[in-house]
């Protein structure tokens, strides 16, 4: 069965303007990510972000789809298998660890990846969970500290969105 999902990510001031601290900087980061189930069991992930600084930025699916209080309410990386943090190609990783996307000099990151762990159905489904783009590069669990094994040392969220089911007949 073909399943498609979409996530529209906005910076914290757009997501929860009634809760944020007015001293928080406005990131101006926005993005759209589309997820499509594939016949081979993998999920194709395609997206575009704007407003990023040049370089690599961690991309993660978090446990909860609650954006009321930004990173305080989305929870940790989605990790139903109780693994340590890792890179997308690692055998040992959170389901929500999607590696890094790279922004060009104009602050635009366009990407397309396939993933074998995330799912759009069943108990490990990412639908209804939050996605976040980080300010920092994800070290893929290769850092030499405890934070690396839980977040990849990418801890500052720039934009969030809830992953929702999409019409498979729409482009």
C-alpha cells in the first residue's frame, strides 16, 4: 500500500508565537519534507529548507508531535528500539536519526534520501511525530561525549513541524 506524508517546518516564532521568549532570535528557517513509501520497503525522503547557514545541519524525527513549547515538548529523537544515536547508514541508531542536510551559500538545502528504518505505518510510524532541523551538524554519534550518543551534539532546533499523512494522488 502506497503511503505518503508531508511535514511543513517553520521557525519557533511561527510555530508557537504565543509561548516563545521575545529575546529568542528569529531563525527564519522554513522547509517542506515529503515522505513516500517505496515498493522495496524503504521510505523516500525529499525536502527543501531555506534560511539556513551554509554547511551541515542535523535532521531528526522526534517522539511527540506537540509543538506547543518547541524542543521542550517534542521529546527526544524517535527511538522505539532503544538504541544509541547514530548516522543514517549505521546499524545502531535511533529510528529518528536522519543524518545531515547541507545548505549552500544561499542557505538552501535540497535533499533526497532513502531510509530503511522509518515507517509510515504500524507501531514505528513517524506520522503524527515532529521533525526538527538543527542549527548544528550532527556528529552521528561519533563524538567523544555522552551527548553525542543521544543527540549527535546537534541540540539547537531551528524549525519544527508535525508529520502528517498526505493524499497519495497529489504531487
